[in-house]
C-alpha cells in the first residue's frame, strides 16, 4: 500500500552527498552530514529533511559531539515516527569500512496514523536511495540499546563501531 507521499529533491541530494565521499575543501568537509532525520511534512505529502536533527562531521571534528552514535540515538522522539540515515564507521578483522544505514523509527508512543503513513511511505524513500546496504526497523530504544545492536546489523565479523571495540 503506497501513501502517495513523495520524497523531496533536497532529501535525495543530501543522501547522494552522504553516499559520495569526494575530496573537498576543509570547509565543505565540515558541512558533510554524519546523520540526518527525515520526516513527513505537515500536509502529509512530502518527505523532507528535519534541519534541526542532524549531525555534521564538523561538529564531531571540533569536539562538539564526542560520541556520534549516542548523540544520534538522542535525536529520536518517543512519540513520533521518522526515517534516519546514519553514516557508520566500523572495522572488521580485515578492513575499515563506512556504510550508510537506513532506519525506520516507529516507536510505541507514536499514533497509529503516524505509524501507518510512515510504513506506507517507506518504499518511496528506499527506492530513491540506491546503495543502501543496511535497513533497520526500530520500534523503541531497546532496539537501539547500544553500539552492539548496530554492530549486529553491520555483520557478524564487526570488531569495532565508531572506534569503540565490540
């Protein structure tokens, strides 16, 4: 069942910029996004960026955000659905990797209407995001409990996530 909600071009451009790691000037690298939240607008017809809930690489590099994953978890609301994209840095026994994770947040405290419209709009988002290797349906903070939950989604051979050993 499709909701008819469309994805804003700005969201697609933001995702593309997160996916493509190109060499850029230091000022541009500071603006690169580590995590974004996506919401359905008030008229329920467009998926947009939540400009107030995002993590910039510059905030991490300047020490304003000490632990990106914990800060990311704090950006979720207990009573509102959203989608999120998180740029995870992790290590396996063989190499270091960086991959984007798509999260569909549907907490217990959200209204049934909110849960239904987000569930029926998810395909519109994921079809626009070519290259997402990991999707994560999260229904509460217990699902996001700690960095080990994320490590499990990334694979069985993960030894560290965000420089924290598992």
